[in-house]
């Protein structure tokens, strides 16, 4: 795997682990990290021997959110840069691999936005989330689009408009995290989470995930059309053909 | 795998551009409900095809109703409608295409007319040359019966000719008077067709001229064709009494979707591009199912397909010229930036999938 300035990337078998690494800035997100994450998405997308991408933070922090110190009143962040961030999040959300967010410690703002884009989301009891952008005077990105789908509109309003912090356990109760454990058990939880996702059927993963992501946005008729097209593709995939051959074989033997 | 040299690696790196597109439709526009009313159709199994909200209106050359209903039409009536429609709308579309550049028919060196909704001999190019004043030595060719994909099948030789003869002007005209191919016999097969296709004509001007920049239009970098020969019978004209009636197989939209990656991967692969590098998609508005299938097989969004969807909604399936209507909507939107890349996809009988790679580089 390629080296990145703000990410430590390791590949073990079919699993790539990207660790957010800006030790002097509490893993805050700057332009370099955005570029690194974009590069990582392309690299993982192009790797045919990768089934799973894990995102985690270095040390006892996932990310402290956007690095406001990287900007100055004269040279403020423009919407073009914001769009680039959202493109990267979308690429993560639609990646043709399984994606896992493993959260320990603070996971603020943009960090939480990354988590919402992943297929599986796990944390430790030390995880602490906050989407405090509105409190600060801007917006928590397209988390505004995603979070209510996980936790419901009322809870989403509460979290986004108050900017309050919530723990890993609370995030699990809300439905944002799938599972939470003590830090000492985190490696085992990550491993069992990955195993629960595999085996990897890239076509079914992409079709199923896309339908789920779009299920709140379309009418029944439009969605049915999409579903039929997606299912047609799955039924004509190599893995489904193998399944049918195996079923025939099992029946005759 | 077929060996193929990427054409953009040729000595001359400049490629012909689509420098203008003009369109035209019959003056009368019908809602789906109005058409059901005119045909006096009450069978729910048939009217449901007209109720899909993916098509709101279509421009059609329907005959004047007699006692509120469409009269029975002879083969001659339909054939006349095709010729009259072609010779009424063709010149309007051509003028809409040429006028913005201050050009007229006599400037055109290559003229290609495409149609699958009627048969004329002499062809449409001959009639238009007489009616519009193209030169007597204009290099003409007519492409008949290739179906909805044919716009790119015509663009390919025009692109080749203009590339080999820089400065020369190539004009392509897609003429589809689909209402001249309607057969009304109360069957579900014809209901599918009668509820889907609309009338429209589109002209595209192509030239290879160093004075054109990206704002004038995209360079046509490459083409890739694909034919699914197993599906040769899935979309076809067949005789229904004395009339040619178009037949569309129920599952062909999904089969096309399922194969679309093949030409796209070849087209992008040999140009060292990935799907994510493509900014704009110009896709034939074939119908709701095939649009869904292409979306899910290429991972495209409703936003990527917005012009394809809106052309379907406002015009129905315009056959070979539909992708040029989408192209014009994209242009009018004003979102294209220098250096952007686009892919055009048309699909139709064969079953065929035709693709082209467009580049808005200077």
C-alpha cells in the first residue's frame, strides 16, 4: 500500500487498515488528510485483492474533527473544498469493499461523518462522539443527510442542534454503532465484525448497500424499478451461478 | 480480446468536436391520458402502460380525431407521415444546428441521415438536398433500420471522415417519426410501443477545426461498439397484417444493463480512465427499465442520469436522436468545465450497445 502523510495504511491478507495519524493535532482533519483519504479510496477501489477497509484513529483518539487552525480569516475554506470532502465520503460510502469504522476515544465532527459512511460501525466504551458544528456556526456536512436514517429525525435534531457529546454505548443504543466493548476486547470485536461481513460478494454488497442507502429517498415504484435492475444483476453474477450449480450438485449427490 | 490502438495516440492528437446540436419536434404535444382518450382505450391491462409517471408528455404527429377518436390508418398514411414529418422537422433541426455558427446547408461536406421509423428511396439525404440546398456533390449516406443506437453508429463514420479531412463539415441527422410506426391492435405488445416512443429529430454538426475550443463542444476521442448476438430477436420490426410493428422483449432492458460494462470497460480501459473520471453521462432515454439497469450496472446515480430521465419524461423515447436531446440539456445547464470527460451510451436492436468518449479539453 502507498504511504500517506496523515494515514498509516497496512494490508494484512484481504483487509486494509487505515489509521488516522496526526499525533500533534489530535488527528484533526486538514486538506492533506482529505487528499490522503481521497487517494486511499481510489487505491482501495483499484485493489482487486482487498475485501475490507478498516478506518481507525491512532492512539486513543479517532479524530478531533476539522482542523480550524489550518485556516486563516483571510484564506478561509471554500465550498469547493467542502465538496471534495463530500465526494470522498461518498466514495467511502459506495466503495466496492466492505468498510468498517472502529472508534476509540474522541470522534468529533468530520470524524463522526466518516463513521456514518461505513458499512459496519463499532466502538469502545471510551468512544466519545460529538457533532458540534451547528453550535460553532457551520454545518456537519452531509451527516445532515445520513444521521437521521440511523437514529431517527428527533434524535438527530437533538444531537446536531445541541452539539452534545455522547458515548460509544449511547451511540449503540441510538443505532449509530453496531457494537461496543471494553478497549481490551476491541481487537477481538474488530476481528469478529470483519468475519461477520465476509464472504465478500462484491456485486451483492454494492447492490444491497445502494438500495438501503436510497430507501428513504424514493417512492415505492421508483425503488421497485431500481430493486429489479439490481436483483437482475445479482442473479446474473458469477457467484449466483456458482450457487445454482452447487445446489444442483447437492441435490443429485 | 480485440487488439485496438487508442486513436488519441495518433500523431494528430486533436479530434473532431461536436460543435452544435439542433433539435425539432412536432408542434402538438400530448399527455399520456390524452392519448388513451384518443385511442378510446379502456382496457386496464393496456392503459397501465400509459400510466407510468416516467413519461409525462410526447410530441406526436397523430391524425386529427374523427368523432373524438383516432381513425384507422392505412400503411400509406403511416408512410406519408414519416416522409412529411422528416421533411418538416429535418430542416428545422438542421437550421437550429447550423444557424448559431452562421452556417448553411451548402457549407456541409458530409451528410448522414438516420431513421428506423420509415423507409424512403431515394433517402432522406436526397430529399433534404433538394429541399434545403445542400451542394450537389455533398457526400451522403443514409442509415436505416439500426434502431435507437444508430445515432452513435452514424457519428462514428462522420467523426472518421472529418478527422481525416480537417476543416470539412459533417452533419448527422437523426429522424425518428415514431408515430409513423404505431400499430394499434389492442394488444399488449403494441401498447408497450405506443406508450413509449415519441417523434423528434436531432442534428449534430461535427468538425475538426483548430479554431474550436472546449466551449464550442467536446472532442470525440473514441468509440466502442458491442453486440449481444444472442439477443438478436429481442427488439425487432415484424409484419402485423400489412404494417411493420415494433416488438420489444420484456427482459431486454435488463440484459442490456447487464452487458453495458463490457464496452464501457474497453472504452475507458484503453484510454487509461476509470468510471470515476467521467463527469458527464449522455445516455439514450430508452425507457425506465433500461435506465434503472444502466444505473445499477455502472453505479450511476439519478443525478448522472438527470437529462436522460428528463428527456424520457418530456418526449418519451425519441429513438436514435434521444441522446442528442440529452446532450443539449447538459449544454444548456452550464455545468461543463474545461477538461471534463463524458461518455455517451446508446442501445437498441441487435442487441447493440454503442458508446463514445467525449472530452472538453481545449
